[in-house]
């Protein structure tokens, strides 16, 4: 049985180690930060050049100047 998008993102997040620098593409990889284990600190870079991106923001955290191409 095939994995869902969310299962694939969670599986990819399990490969990340504390202190890693990770280059995310667009689309599915942008889901990965939502599944980074608690206590693991990584630095994310997206294809559009943003450093330090993280999990998808809540409504209160949305920044209208940033766009998620995924």
C-alpha cells in the first residue's frame, strides 16, 4: 500500500538529525517541518532562498509577505 503525502513527510523527517542543514524543494518537502521530532533542531532552507523556515503557521502566525509555493 502506498504512503500518503503526510506519511512520506513524516518518514523523511525521521531521517533528520539534530544540527542538520536541510534544503527543501517545493511541494511535498514543505510538509517535512511539521514532523521534525521534538528536541531536534535543524536549519531549513527553501528553494526560494528563505532560511529558517519551519512548520506551517497557524492563522495567528501567517505572514502575508511570505508565500508557500507548495
